[in-house]
């Protein structure tokens, strides 16, 4: 993966980020340390990654106000609690009410807040609602009139970050994303001691599927009932789909995350019956038959699987980098490492795809009277200094969008290498929704098929259903029928949409799909 | 005695005549304190019981995700789809199967424990045992569910370890991952968790039985077994009707336990009605494609609710029946 000649990618990134960060901070420093009309706190010596209140130039309210923020908590809660404490200290007239809640709670609170006209000033769009729907429903406020330097801010983002239909609507910008979308949940995380004992070093040599299976078998044999080759949170259905999908994608069938999972946008057909999907499923079944899975894998969820591997119960797990901070905190003695997801053919690798380069999560409520505060905070959060501070808290779990700010994400070379590997796995792919907003109406009509992809895989692994080819063909037929029904229903409601909207014949999956490609398509 | 009853009847008739001569408002005003004390419960019931029930009937007539203002009236289409969905009927049957297996075991065990704890010889130890059996009832079901996944784990779970140490099994059992065992494992945990509730009902019922009957039986030379067969069990029958129905309805509501222990899996093996409703209402957050279907889930909930309501009507009939028997017992006691 990495070259031995000349400067490595990581070294280059680190050097470039230090130069860039130093330059930007030097340029910013005099204006940010002691603003005349801004915070009154005495400036402390700045260390990269520190949270510091930097005025954006936005006119903030001077009367006593309560600003409300709603998101899904987790890492964000840790960051925002530190940030808001300093923010309230800098602006004593502003009280911040931070609500970090689970997604199902957000799904209840946001519709109620919209109905009553008293939603939080900044909020996350509930799962199941597209950004386009939220815009159409009139929930969102754009940044264009709030931030005078919006164009400069947007210029700092990587290509494919601002897309009409995702975070830009009718030419106005409704979201300033903060974190990269390029986060896999199927990186190979492993127990270095067990793998070494079995004769494997996945971080040095990317594992093939055959290596993966053989290593799992060998680790299980070495474990003699005390530990096993692989583990998965098999009670958490989405883990199954993610693993089979990513194994198959790397093997050669592209699918773009956050669009229509498991659809090949080159052909507009579902991937379930492709040889790659079937082979990926058969790999898991073979490993099950080898006895390489941790006992009880069907009845544990992802966090339980994550905990078991750190406690020495299994050698390998396909999971996200968000496992690492927890292991470091709770199991400091655990000798872990990370590697690329196992590949069917390392000489011919299809990348994973996201439809937008950066995650779009936080939005300003259309009726907020304190949107200026939201804009002021977003101005900081999406700046280099804000990204350095964010990465210091978020670490490798949820890294920011700026590559230059990665240096504060970790001081562990294993984690920095993992971030680099992860970033290299992805390209920006096309999105039917971006090309044709009417696709949102299909999404509103589309119903889950039962059993869905995740459930079929679980059923096959549990032995309740049999025949991979037959089950996947049945799934393909049902998924096609449902998509056709949803398209017809959307057409009946006036949508100008068809199956052709799911075909991007000019897409080269090995490269980013750009705005120029959309225009050409 | 006959004279006293006649006087009581006359007084009651006079009261009825007097009250019927007053207007409704006057009668309400006279009983204003009763209404005042009922008000908080009435408001809470209206907000959190009656309103959601009525709204679920309303929403079941719409195609609606639950998130947007965009609702489409589709009449009874959701109901037609519900009754033609194989997974709905699978879950429906599974719920009642769960109840039919769990309830008799739970009630029998609870009755046996209650009889033992009600014995005069157990007077000193009874509160301690009662508390021991009742503790799981007051523990949050979701917490018990999560704990049980550890206890039942095939990897270092204490139950598997014990069985293997005793030589009863050669390899660990995947209680929750094996589709043939998962539902019955959850049933077992549910029985243990809720055993204390019918036990308390049985104890209350046992304490209503007049002690004089046992004393008379002892004088007649009846042993413990004959007292049980000829006094305790016959007199418990009217209470049993109510206890059975209360337990039946509560056994149909096992969402937190199933959701935390198996999530309805593996591959629907433990999907009971409440999990089905949850999956169709919010299931897409677990990685499946498709919008949430609150309208459809409401229709499934209404169908399931009607079947529970049928049980509740049986319960009402049982309560009335029990009152009749109880008043007869009191009359005979006098």
C-alpha cells in the first residue's frame, strides 16, 4: 500500500498540514486573540486543538437569550459541552441549552418542534427524512445572509462537498458540514498477538479473502475454545449488510452509500445476484462452517462484539475506527492493529463510494431568531482551528473534513495510518437524488422489503433459510418490484422520474464523480 | 335479618328517588370532591391513553411516515395489507403462543409459591421470600434483557459454564442465537421476571379466604392436602379468572424484553407483535431501505389491540362474576 521510495503519504500529509495550519493560524492570530467587541476572557497561550472562542464578525445578540442545540450526542456531546462552556463564558448573555439525544428521540422531537414552531435553533434532521424533504417542508434556514464570508468558507472544502439537492437548494447553502463522510464500518481491526501467533500480519500485507478465512480458522484452532477467529454483532442487523456489501464492493461491484444501497448505478440494477455478492455471502457461510465465528455471534450486538474482541474473545472484527478510542480507554493492554478490509483480488480493487464528500448533519431552524449565534458557531467549527479542536475530541471516530487538521486526531501512528487507509478507500460517486430532485419522491414512497438484505443474511447464517443464489434472487425480485412500485407511485403524484434516473453510464467508479460529470450525464 | 334487608332496600330506593329529582349539575356539584379527586387521573388518561388510542385509529387510515406533514388518506388499505402480510400473522401467532406457554407455567408456579408463603408456618420468612420473588418485577425489563444476554452467552456465560462443569452438556448452547431455542429462552426469562406479580395476586386472594373455614376443616380432621383441594382451590376460582386474564394481557406486552434480548431475531424467530409494530413503524433505522410507516404500524397495532380488547372484555366479565361469588361468600359468612 505505501511506498518505500521518497516521502510517504502520511509524512506528506503531516508536513503539509503543519505548514498549512501554521500559516492559517499565524494569519488569524492577531485578530482572534483579543477582539474589541467580542469575548472578554483573558487569552491563554494557544495550543493546537484547544477550544478557543474566535469571533466570526457576525453581529450577536446583546440581550439575554437562550440558544438551543439538538444533535445525536456521542462524540459531539463531549465536544459541545466543552465548547459551550467556553462560549457562555465569552458571551455571558448567551445561555446554551445542549440536547444530545438518541436518533429515535430526535425522530420524535423534531416533528413536534416543527408543528409547534419552537424547534431548537440548530438541529439534526431525523433519520428517514431526506435533506430535500426538510427543505421542501420549510424547516431550514440558509447561511447566505448570515455569513458574509460564506464563499471563502466553502472554498476550503474538498470537491464534492456542496451539492445541489443535498446541502444546497436553489443556489443557497443550508448546511456547513463538519466531518468527513468517508468512514467505513468494515475496516479490519484485529488482535495483533493472535494474528502474529497464527502467522499473519494484515497491516503489512492486505489480506485476501482466502487469507482471511485461513487466518480465522488458525486463530480459532490456536484458541482451543478460549478465543475464536472472527466476531460480529450479528443481532444488530445492519452489521450483516455492511460486511457483505463492502466485501463485495471491493471485489468489483460499485454501490454508493446514502443513495440506494446495493444498487449498481452504472447499470441501475440491484447487486444482490452478482457473483461478488454471492461469493461474499458464501465466504461468511464457509467461515461459519469452519467454526471460526465467536460462539453466540447471532445474539450479540455491535457494542458487545466490540467489547468481546478487546477482552480477547476473538481475533478479528470488521468494524469502524470508532472502536479504537474505546479500546484505548477501557483496555489499554489490548494489542490491536488495523488493516484494509480483506480483498477478493488485491490486484483489482473497486473503491467504496459516498455521494457527498462530507457529512451533512447540523441545520439551522427556519424560524430561529438566534440564527446569528448558530452562524457564529458554525464559522468556528468549520475553520481550521475549529477542526483541530474537533479532531482532538473526536479522534479517529468521527474525523473532521479537513485533511490538514488530522494531526490532532491522534498521537498514535496506528490510528493515523488507519485514517489514511480509510480515506484512500473512498471516492465520491453519483447520486440519483442530486441529478433529479424528484427522486426524493420515490424515496418517500419506497417501503422496506421483508425480509431485507440484512435479514436474509442473518437467516442464512442462522440456517433458517438456505440457498444463497435462490434467496438473493428472491430478494432482487422483491427489491425491483418495490422500486418499480415506488417510481410508479411517485409518477402518479407528478414526479418526473424513471428507472433511467438510477443509471450513470458516464461514471468511472475508480474516480470521483464531479459536477462536470453530472452536467455531462 | 330479613327486616334489616327490607329497611336497607327502602332507604336505597328513597335515595334514588331523591337523586333523580335533582338535575345533573346539582348531582355533580354534590359530588364535587369526588370529581375533583378524579380529575388528575382523568386528564392523564385522556392525554396518554385515550388520545393515543384514538389517534392510532385515525393514523391507520393514512399512508404516513410519521415525520412529515404530508399524509395521504388511503382508507382501509393499511388494514388489507396487514391482514395479507405473512409476517404479521407469524408475529400474531407467536405473541399468543408466547402467552399460552408462559401464562400457565407462571400462574402455576406463582400459585404454589403463594400457597407456601401463605402458610402460617412461613409467617416469619414470608416477607423475605416475597421480596425475593418480587424484585425482578420492579427491575426494568430492558435491563434484565441486557443482563440475560450475558448470563445466557455461550461464551463464558454462567449458565453454560455451570451446565458444562456439571457435565450436562458437552458444548455451549447458543440460547438466543439458535432459532429453535430463542423464543423459549425469552419465555423462560419472562416467566422468571414476572413470576412475582401473579404471586402477589394469589397471596391477596388467599388472604381473603376466611380462616374459620380452615379451622373448621381441621376440627373435622382434614389434612393439608384435603384443605387445599376442597377449600383453597375452589374458593380461588373466581379470583383465578381475573388473575389469568390480567396475566394473559400483560404477557402479550413483552416488547422491552424481546427487543433487548433478540431484537426479534434471529430471522424473525422471536418477532412478537409489538416488535413487528416497532419494526414497521421505525425499522428503517436499522439499515433497511424504506421510509418508516407509522400509518401501517398503527393499523397493525389496532388489529392487535382489538384482540387484546377481546381479552379485556373477558376480564370484565370475570370481574363481575367474581364480585357475585364474593358477595355470596360474604352473605354466607354473615
